[in-house]
C-alpha cells in the first residue's frame, strides 16, 4: 500500500475531517472512498453529475447547506446603482497605458 501526502487549505481539511467523523469513518478511509468513487468508471453517469452520482452511491455525498435565498430586490438595485457610478474598466485600462 502506498502512502500519499495531501496538501490542502486548513478549512477544507477540517470540513473533510468533520464529514468523515460524522459518518464514523477515519480521515484515511473517507478520502479513500471519495477518491475511489470519483475515479471508478463503473460508477459513472456527465462530469459534475457523474461525480455527484458516484459520491452518492458510495454514501459520501455531504449534505448541502440550506438553499440560498435570492437577494432582496431593493438591495440588489441599490448595489447595481452604486457599481454603475464608479470608474469604468475601460478608463482604468486606458489610464494604465498612458
């Protein structure tokens, strides 16, 4: 058996650890199952959906968080107005080339 070193952002490692622990699995077992599910052609279905399908079949699909709510229309309109009042990207690029 080969040992691999995996470098990842701390927040990702902690999320993976939490999901593994919630499923009563070691980090090693969880990562092995995720990678097997992601690469096993017998578990295939289109790219993103194939991966989700494989993870779900392997029992490794982490539950998604609460669905996001669309932004408030008034706040969105105010943000659009504020964004429209700045210097245009074309002007910034042109100024940088002078």
